[in-house]
C-alpha cells in the first residue's frame, strides 16, 4: 500500500510538469486560453463566428478577446470591414447565465483609426527578444489580463496574398500582442460616446469601461451620467459615510425600505439610507441596469447582497434584496434620487 501511495504521488507530481501550459495561455484560474475547444466555447459565449469563417466571407478583421485578471471573459473588440461596406467597430458582450443576451455595440471607424490599427497590428503575432537583466532578479506579476488576438487580411489582386494570424498573450509577457490589445481598446472607446462618458477613474482600463456599457440602455448618455453617481452608493455602507451621499437625494425624495419609509420632513435622506444599511449589516451594492427614460429621467435596477452565517458546520446563506431607483435631473444641475424602493431579502445561489 505504501509503495502504491508513493508511486501515485510521484505520478501526480510529474503530471503538471508534462502538461504545463504555455505561460501566455493560462488565465488566473489556470484555464488554457490557447486550447482549440476553449476558444470555440469562448466564441459561443460571445455569439461570434470563427476567424476562418470571416476569411471565407472575404472580411478584413482585427479583433481582441479580453480576459481580466480574475479569469473572466470581459468583452471582444472587433474592427470588421466586409465587402461592400465601410469599416465598423463592434463591442461584443458575453452571454451571462440567467440573463438576456446584450446586443453588440457598433459604430463606424474613420479611415485614420482604421489605418492606424492596421499599422499597429502588423507585428502582434511576433515576440520580442528576451530582455537582458540580472538572472537573480525575481519578477512577480499577479492577476494579469490575457488577450487572444485574431486578424484576417483578404488577398488583393496583384498586391498581396491573404493572411490569417492568431496569438494569445499574457500581459505579464509585455509583448506586441498585449501592446496592440491596449492600442485597440484606447482607440475603440471614443467611438462610443456614452461609454466614453463613464468616469474612467471608476474602471480599470478602457476595456472595463466598455464592458460596463452593457448595463446602459435607453438614453444612454443620461444613463452614463447616473451610473457615474452610483459609485457613491457602492462605497457608502456605514452611518459615518454620510459625505459620500451628499447631493445624491432630492429634498423630497421618497425611500421605501421593504415597507419602512423615510420621513418626508427629513431634508437629508442619506441619513435614512445609511441607517438602514447599517441595520442590515452593511451589505454590498451592485448595479444591474441603468435605463435612460428621458434626458432628465433614469431608472436604475440594482440589488444589495450579503451572506448570513449558517449553523455550526453548515454553509453560509447568500441573500439579495432588489432595488429600484428613479433619478431626475434636479435644480443643482445634476441627477439626484427622486425615489428608491428596496425589496425583501431572498436567498439566491451564486454562480
């Protein structure tokens, strides 16, 4: 028995060495982003055709799949020029479980941006020479993003043969693929004004800013204004956080917290909101959607989330409470909460 156990341990220790993935391919969860099957699953997640199908259609394409530092599929940014049509930029969003698919964003691309992205993508599939350095130095890179870049150029009569290129690269490698992924997200953001209106300080990078646009509907410029202001509600969770909500509520705002209503005579409703947050254990605030009903009126769907410890030996219970807010453009020339309704806590299953 002991010999078998030792042999099994030796075999288990040897297996990772034999199957160790390319450092460019592994995301933060250890998923091999270069694997053919995984790439097919990712295309299905975004509802995309393969780059080979684009080649067959004669499309000229530059597209990047963005995976964040926690192994999550964020967005796909694509520049596509189909025969008989001008170049278009497309932002594709993943199809989340139990949620309706978000249609992609699309906008025309100027000849300047198109030409610049073709130029900057010329060498993304190559590698830089190893950097010289002290072999004793230890480099640590955590939670890096992973990019898969695909490009197709149709053949042009008497000019150039067609080409199809693909590369997956971890941002820790600091290679030409990661550089182009940064170039593309920076170039794409201004093409979508409502996304560009989001506060960049609230998002890690332009790709994350574009990903947040999936929550904006209706009058999306108005929705973006309100989404910027919702960051105060994410941060304000304790009674001493009153300054964070200053100016967030209209003087006559109405708050209904699962049947408990704010005092109409209280001119600062932020105190009521924070008192209720404290009484509920300071739960986290998450936004689901922000809908611009008009230039001066926006509806927000959000929820509070918390975990309740179970009995000894049993897992925690995950709870959510739905929120609906109506924001209006007020006398202070900014959006403020006209009404907020918080529903009852309900169990939910994460994942």
